[in-house]
């Protein structure tokens, strides 16, 4: 992703291990970072959706759990421009999921 021109910050380098979702997501929202995660169950977990909703963050989650690191990098690189446009144009907070094909689906945060 660096080669594609993206400035990347790994959560492990920015926040101590075990930092609560609501804390690091809020910090990411405050910094206007685009959050990319491989948490394939995030769309089903009520507390994680609530943390996103309260954070103001722009979150996209790869839901293809079996995807290799290389496959993940390829799909994310293809979507980088789209992620950047969404971060500017879409009202936050939001959660989008995507698979290896790169099709984005918006997840409703409140139910």
C-alpha cells in the first residue's frame, strides 16, 4: 500500500495492545483516518457497530477471512482511491464491508 502512495499507520504502532475499540476508533475518527480491518464479524457485533457509531470513524472491513496477505493488499490497493473519496464525501461514521472482488457494501450501524 505504501508503493501505491498511501500513508499507512498500523494500529499496533499507534495504540497499545488491548486498547478498547471505543478508544482507538474514536482516536481514528478524531484524526480523520480511514480504518481498514480484517474483522470479518464486525458487521454482526452490536458493540463494535456501536463503537463505530460513537467514534465518527470511516471504517471498511475485509470480510474474506481466508484471503492471504497478498490478496488483501491487492484488493485494498485497488480500492485506495475509492476509500479516500468516501472518507471525504460520505457522512461519518460509516462501515463498509468488501470481499476479494472489491465490491463495497454499506452496513447499517444502528438496528
